[in-house]
């Protein structure tokens, strides 16, 4: 979460890369498939109602300020479609990303 929180405040590697004219590609946004298992439907609905946990994770990463591309792997056509549907969503706002990071940082 640190790079996302930093980017939301205009600091860190993501805004630095953007200001240097570099494209930032987020790799493995689902952390090898582990992240969606850690996201319950309530958190997914906070991110964007109606998305699956995997889609919510992908959308959150794709919405991070400074991220220009998301690199991921899928095990088959249904997973590719699910990922494509997630990145076709409107990006999350900075306020929504701050809300999400606040919830995740809560004890």
C-alpha cells in the first residue's frame, strides 16, 4: 500500500516516474492470485459495487495515480474477460482510493 498512499500525496516512485516521462507498468496486481482471497465481498463492494474481489483489486491498481498499464496473467478466457471488464470500468477517484487505503490501514 505504501506506493499507492505516496502517489495519492504526490510523492514516491510513481509520481517521480511520471514526471520523468516514464510509463509505469504494475505487474502481478493480484499477487499471484493471493490478493483476491484476502478481499471479501464487502471490501470489493466498497471499491466498486458489483465487482468480484479479483476485479476490485485490478481496478484499484489500475486507478493508482501514475500507473499507465497493468500486467497480469490469467488461466483462461473467463479470467481474461473478468480482468478486461475490470479495467474497462471508470477509474477510481483519488477520494475513493484514499477511503480504501484508510480502511485497509485501520487496525
